[in-house]
């Protein structure tokens, strides 16, 4: 349903997983917003600006607003929201702000998100004691077994309507899959592999190289790992964690990365390796996954593009 | 799954509804392709070029080919395919061609398709007795009753998480919906509203204003119409019709257009009106739907954008 703007807005608004945490962060934490100047980086039809205004905000600057947002402000008797159709990069604000609200998230936290825009807006406009919502992000990693699905995906290229496309297999192996997985295909608990604090991170902090160790919880093969994300509002009276887990199918999907060869493992085995992520831009992220066991030492390279 | 090119190719290749008619048109009609020079406007990984070569083509010019297509040609021992990564608009061919193959189709035949490219390539490169595959397109119209769904869609805007967005209703009414419908929501048989012959159509022919008359097949309300498409290969030994009907969910979805008010109708009633489509570009199509009964005379304007 991408034929027009209203329906995109409608789909986003109807996605409670995305909207409700923002609403809770505001309406249950009016003490944060009372008499504050607030910058909403992605206002759309203006839902969040109206809620901010009702929650006591002094002034709201609302970027990337929809053509119809002005009328919606009027019909809700809101008169302290300044709407801009452009993004913050193209607008000059008249003052600093106390709070920035931004859905900066994408897959793997940053892919197809708005993190660069948020960092630029923070450095230019956020007061020294200002806040960002949501302000924290985490990536978690778990080992998986989905050899059958992987084999199907590879076998497909052997004969595509009778045409030999085996050549594609070597490339498909290095494709990160933006897909969920069934709960029973996870064979370790999740471990934290990366954490980011939006209040102070730089563009450089979006790239990392961290080691991991997962404990395999059954006799199984390990075909690769799944990396999923969590983001949090930590300034609220009760912290709000939003988990985009491995086995639901949320808006921001987890990413499956396969080892070159599957690894036989027994219950209790510890699998060690490292994951490096190089943030080049929101549309280009390079990944390097390694795994080490007594028998196996594998390094795989992936690209989200 | 739009994170990379291979997977898009994979999804398209796996969509048998789209691929199989092209394969049938070629492999069951080798007499058309034997010793012919052929232009494939959208080669991708090269499936169709390989099939064309195997079917006796003398020479294939394959546009918009994927980086890996050359290797696939080699591994299939194909050496009479000339691959170009660019589109036909950016390439100068050395000779005219006997056949053009193009997936020129989009929603409502032309929306987000490649019709302008095909017409330009035809006028510049197709021999006088040349062929286009597929060569015909039709739009069919049926009346529908889906008042409940429409009401839900409108009611949503009354209160969006407590915010009054009623203003959006007047706009949402003029949104064409790219959606399928259940078979039991159709209350007339389909009627042909438009037909196009790719062998001779001009850009002007892509716009039209035609009247329709449907016979309502039960006591019901009519909330609007659904317009769906069919495209055909008519030069093949047996004509091949591909029906993108109202109630399956194929790649090219039908379009639902609502009347301003629903119309009560009885079995046997004849509903008359007209549908005009103004093709501005592949990304911008204006629609005008009218309906006339004794009590009702309504005109609605829509835009696919």
C-alpha cells in the first residue's frame, strides 16, 4: 500500500508497536514536558505534536509535517506547534530546545533510520541539560539453526526454470536476511553485542567491533546468528523498553547472518566470535561476522545496501 | 525484503504468476523466435535471454541486466546475448529488432510500469513486421459492496489515539485503494472499460474516458467499483491471457474507487457511469469516476501518485 501518503501515514499510525511507546513516554511523564520547548523530527500528520501540546509543552517545532497537519492542529485547538514540511537539515530554528523526539531507529538500529539527522539536530539545538526520546539502543545476538531454509534458498539457484544460476549461490551466502525466525530455531540465549547512548554518541560510535560468547542450549547445528534490537526511553518515570525481537515480525526486522559452514554443537558448548559493524551511511552498513571453535574459524562479510 | 538486489531478483523469479506466461510464450512458440533479433527491455539476471537463446534466437539485446548476468550467460554457454546494464533510453542499438519483450505492466496497466520506455523503444527499433510480447492490455470494472471496510477506514480518523483527525476523512474518500477484495463483495459481472494494443498505441492512447454499464446481481448496496487488469500475448500459437483479477492478491493489485455515497440497488438494476483515466506519467495517473441512477449522480476524482 505505497501508492500514496495518507495510507502510509495510516499504516504507521495503526502500528501500535511503534506509536504506543512514544505516547506512553509523553502522557505518563508530563513532568518532563511541562513548559518545555520540544523538537519533533518527524511529525507527519501531527499526532505527537498534539499530544505534546496537551501534555503541557510550551512550544513544539514539528519537522517533516504533512500537508494536512495544520488543519489537524486547528481542529484540536492547538496553537503552540510550529509546523515545517522540511527536515531539520533544511530549516533554521530560532532557539535551542529542551527535548528532541525522534524515531531515529531502523533495522539493526541504524539501517534506513534517521540517526545522522538526530545527531546533527542534537549537536546544534539541544540544550545542555536537554533530553532525547528514545535515548538508548541495543543490539542482541543469538545463535540459530535454520539449515533447511538456508539450503532451500541456495538450492533454488541450481536450476531456475531450467537455467543454471549456481553462480548466484556464492553471493547469496553473503546476503544478510531481514527476516524473523521461529522461536524453536534459536539455540542460545541472547547476548548483548552493542549499546548506544543517543545523548552523547558520535557518528564514529555507530561503528564497532565487539566479541560475543553464546552458550548452546541443545545438541544442534549452528547455521549462523540472528541480531535484533531494543530501544529505550530511560528518562521516563518508568523506563520503557521496546523489543524488536527475533521471532515476532515487527516493523524493524532482525537480521540473519549465516556462517559459511554450519557448526555442530552440543548442549553447554560455548561459541565465541565477533561482530563488527561499519556504519557508512543509513543506506550502507558493512558487517563482519566471525566465529571460532576448536575445529572452525570462519569470517564472513555482509553488506546492508 | 528490499535490503538488496539479489533478493528482489529472487522474489520476482519465484513469482510464477509473472514469469511463467513469458516462459510459455517463448518455449512453446519457438517458431516466432527462430533466427530473430530480440530486445529484452528488463533482463535482470538473464533468465529470459537464456531461454530466448535456447529457443533459437539469432541475437538478444538485454537491457537493465544485473551485474551477475554475464557470468550466468557463460555458465549456460550462451554467447549471442549482448548485455547492457543501462535502460534502452541510455543505449544506442546497432540495428533494428524483430521482437521486443517487456514487462511493461503496472497497476491499472500503466501505474509504476514501463510503458513509456516500451513505446519509445518500439518506435525507434521495432521492424515493420515486428512483434511485442505481451501485446495487449485490458481494464475491467465491477461494482462492489464493502461498506463495512470503508466505514472502518473512515471511522479510524475520528479519534487517532485521542486526537481528532476527522479532517482526513474527506481526503481518504478520494484515495484509490490498491487492494484485492473478497469474491462475495463483487455484486456485478465485470465489464470491459478499456483496451490497449501495444503494437500501435501512442502516449495519448493511454488516457481515455469511457462509459460503463454493469448489471447488479443481487439486492445490495454499491459502495464503488473495482478496476482490474488483464494482459495478453496474442501472437503465440495459443493466445496467453494473464488475469490480475479482483479477488486474488497478485503482484499488480486491482484498484478500488469509492463513490461519494453508497447506492442502494436491486437485482437486475443497471448501473451506468463513466471512468476517465488521464495518464500523466507512470507515477501520476488521474482518475475520474462517475455514476448515474435516477436518484444519484456522482462524480469522484482520484489520483494515483
